[in-house]
């Protein structure tokens, strides 16, 4: 896929370098994903002023939302970027991690055991589990990627039933994620990004 320049340099090194797979679980994975999001947010913020010199309409919250959505696609196994072997290594590592989480989740005892086995059984790539993990943790990943986005405001009112603007850190005061870019197919987001010259 013809990925935008921003995606080619998405900062996910700490995810690629997870080595203690025996110690990873759904909580430590969240910490690693949040760390990747924090580094990506720092990278975008540090270059944004330079970028605005040639693209004055660029908004920090939109740039962060695009990378946030790409991180979501990577986690859910939906990333279209095929540019290097690191992507394959990361995808294989995420499959290993979600296999471990799958085993942990489906082997629990209790009244939900059958429902969990039905929901997550027969999915060798763990796509449903990965989707559920992302939906449960996207709020924390958004907080990580926007950490330090002082002065950033989303381009339209997206908080509180779309009546309230984000505060000065690309965040809603209600702690809801103000973007749904992560639910828009990646190729459509990329088309828009290319069309705007960003």
C-alpha cells in the first residue's frame, strides 16, 4: 500500500523489541502500546512547527489522530503498510502476544468461560480478541499519544454529543476519545491525507 510519509516513520520500536514474551499479558501490552503512542506523539509534536511552515492548515490533533488510528490498525492486525520486514516481525510478535492473552482469557473459570470460548474460538489470528482489546484500551492510548499536546484543539467540536470542543490538549474533559479515525478504513484515511498534501 502507498502509505503516507508519517506512517513510514511511525514510532513502534518498543513494540518490535518486546522480548520477554513469557512476562507479557494484556496489562503489560497496554503499557508497551502506550509507550509507543507516547513516543509517536512526541515525534509528531517536535516536527509539527516545521511542518506548518509549508502546510499552514495542519492541526496537531488531526496529525495525532491519524497516528493513533494507525497504531489501532497495527494492534488489530489491519495495517496495510507492507514496506519492510519489521512490519512482518511486529505482526508475528503481536500474534504470539495475543495467543498468550487468548489462552489466559479462554481458560478462566466462571460463568463467562463458555461465552469467551465461543467469542474467541476458531480465530487463529485472534482478530476478535485484538479488536476487543483495542476497544477496551483506546482511551488510554489516546491519552498517551496526546500527552504534552499543550495548546492543541481538535478541528471541530467532538466532545459531549459533538457540542463541546476539546480542551487545550486534544482531549475531551469527559475523557472520551474525540476521534473515530481508528474506525475509518486505513486506505480511506490515507487517501484523504494524500489529498490534503499532509
